[in-house]
């Protein structure tokens, strides 16, 4: 019974996060919180399955929990969460107001190609307000040189900003 009630709390938490996302857009904290909530729900489903006697006599629960956690981390590495957040923030579908340009400008080089791709949907004032800090933060030569300092995200950011930054 405790597992079922905990799952109800997880569903309510996910619903509240979705309401915040609908009102204010996705942020890194909201994305990670929602994904963690889903993972906690899966963990409690696995716990309920174990308590129901499935796989009795075998110690599978810890391995299944660790496996689902590692799968979530791998998926996060493949998806590029900052680009997901940038695309969501720039999407006009749920934006009653303009996007949070200061938040977007503070994202890392992983988000820059998505930001540049979403600039065309913004008005000129918002575009300039967003592009200025992004260009200052990510455009130009790398601070460190050599093969050990090479970074794919920074290279993609410089390539995306090559035609977008003034000057």
C-alpha cells in the first residue's frame, strides 16, 4: 500500500512540474527534476514488483534500479539536455511572454546551436538581447589550445555563431 501511495505522490509531483513548464517553459532544473521523478516512479514500481514476489529468491532489485539509473544517465548524455531546454524556451507554442533571454544566454556551449537555430522565430529586439551575451560568451578563438583542450560542443558553438554574431 505504501508503494502505491508513493506512486501517487510521484504522479502529483510530475503533474506540478508539467504545470510549471507550461507556464514558464523548461529549465535545466525542471528537466532534471521531472526525469528524476520518473526514475523514482520506476524504482517504486520495481520495488512493488519485488514485494509482490516476482523473481523470488533472486537479488534482482538492486541491479534493476542501478540499470535504470545508468540508462537514464546514458540517455541524458545522448540527448543534450541544454539543447532540449533551449529549443523549448524558444518555441512559441507555450510562450505567453518572450523567452527568458538571460537564462538562455547563461547556458553552456551545448545549447548554442539550438539557440542560433531558434533566432529566426524571435523579434529583432529579443534576438539582439539574446545574441549579444551568447556571442560574447562563446564566439572567438578558444581560450586553451592543443589537442587536449579540444571540445566538440565549443567547436559546434563557434560554427553556429560564425554567421550569427555581428562583427
